[in-house]
C-alpha cells in the first residue's frame, strides 16, 4: 500500500539555512531517506518552500479565487512530504515515527487510493 506522509513543523523554530543545526537536520533526513530507499519503500517526496510562498486556490460557483499563504493557519505548517510503500498502516506509522522532524512537529499519515 502507498501512504502519503505530510510533514508539519513550526516554521519559526526551523534552523537557519546555513546553520550547523540545519546541516545536522539535513544529515538526519539523508539517513532516513537511505533507510527507506534501501528497503524499497521510498516512492517520492521533497521538502517544500515556506508557507509564505504558498498560494491557495478556491473555485466557488465557477469563480476562481486565490489567496497568498497556506490553506490553513496555525503554528505547524507543511514542510515536506513523502510517498512511501508499506505493507500496512502499522508499518507506515512505524516509519513515520522515524521521520526526523517528528520529534519537533508532526507527521500526518494517509493511505493513498490506488488508481489501478
């Protein structure tokens, strides 16, 4: 089964781009990627730009409206995503708990509806 991991964290608490903390974080994500890839579980994923770069699109009664910023407000915003192949929901949750940002944010795990 495929699962979507939505990675959430408080952007105001993220390490600066050129800081030793960011290097440590990137190394931790690299190790996590290697583990998923080595097991054939990694299907896709990337970090995303900060929420201030987001545009929210809504269509109501045929009229398209856009707004700067994320669709939802709150301290935790999406910082990235993974698509993971797991045997079942329990395995997906176990590997979500290993995502480095889970220690400071949250990981939303959603089963993906198969189109085949």
